[in-house]
C-alpha cells in the first residue's frame, strides 16, 4: 500500500523542469523589459509556452497599427526556434499572406542543420 501511495503522490505533484524554470525567468524578463509599444498576452495563463505579442508602432510606416503575433515555444527551448505567426493581415516583405514569418532566426534548419548559421553558441 505504501508503494501505491508513493506512486500516486509522484503523479499528482509535478516537478518543474530546468527548461520550465528558464522559461518562467525569460517570460518575466520579457514582460519587464518590453517597450510600451509591445504588450504580452497569455490567452491561457497555465500555458506559458503559448503567448501573443501585440505591437503598436509609434513611428514609421506602420505607425498607429496594431499587430498581433502568436508565439509557441517548443519543449526543446533554446535548441529549436519558437514558432511565430503574424495574426494581423499586413503587407510586409518578410510576412506571407497566411502570417508565416520569413526570418532566419526562426528557421529550424540552416547551414549546420540545427538552426544556426554555422556559429555554435554555448549556453551554460
């Protein structure tokens, strides 16, 4: 009976992984350091890996616009790029009609097959 209770306890109390702790820190930094023209929104507060960024430029060609981007952070955070999609219809040379963003930083496979441009970055 003791073993059964231990197994049930481990299922109900979920451990937080190092990647999840890092994501919590990065989300806090994103919210604290974003300029006033950018707002972070979490449609489901229990899912930190899925959030929206709302950008309202105060200068330039897109001044006065309200542009919404959806971001999904993969489980392999820092190893695989996030998926970002523009939800607002916009004409921009790096955004397709369906909202896909053409940006080398968001590509999974580049020169070395890992998403890097041949430069290895080591994070400790």
